[in-house]
């Protein structure tokens, strides 16, 4: 069993804190290593670039959301599913917006497509075809980005109701 890499975790956490305070284009490796209290050598043992950290950060955010969605033992419903997604993503709203504005939108779409739609919904709705899940993932992603850009004024429940209504008509 492999041990968690505490240095990499600190670097990713420092990146998360920094991207909440300034644009990605203004974050330097020196900023990250200083915030994480690690050496540049430690940084390069774990990551090749800031791009690598951004990828890892997006992956961890979606893993966190996926874990939260899969934890409840309540019966599955679309409303519950979307509500859990939006409640958990709202914790990262500022960061998701910053990453989107820095050009990581396609990567976020790819991860959300795989983590939140392809496998989970296919397991619940066996008859979902590839294109149906692609449409749902794209609609979800666009709604998420629009919600974040508009300052997340609507509650997670209001946004999940929109998704649920759309999904009910799409399936």
C-alpha cells in the first residue's frame, strides 16, 4: 500500500489557496513553494509545472464531489444527485471560476463528464446512450459555469431543480 505524498498534498493545497486570491497567470512556482513551505526541488519531484498542479487540483475537486455524491445511503433520485453535486461544487466556486477563466474549462468538462455522468448515470440508467450522457454532461457543465459566473446567487437546490427538470426530459 502506498503512503500518501504529504509534500504533493501541501503543494496542491497551496495552489488551491493561491488561486482563490489571484489569477493563475500571476501565480509563480516560487509563490507555491513558499506557501507550501517546500523547496523547488520538492516541487519538481512531484510536478513538472503549474499546469500539472491545476490538473491534479481539478481531479481532486471532482473526486471530492464524486465521493460526497456516492456516500449517502438514501435511495437514488436525480434531484438528490444534482443537489449533492451543486452543494459540494459550491465550496469550490471561486476556484472553479478562476480555473475556467485560466483556460481549464475543457479539462473540467472532461473530468465532470467521466466522474459525474458517464459511470454514475449509466449505472443508474442502463439505457442511457453515449450521446445522451454527452448532452447531459455538456448541459450540466454549461449551467455550472453560468451559475458560477453569475456569482452563485441561486441556491444549490434551485440549480439542481433545473438540472433535474432537464434530465427528466432528456432521458
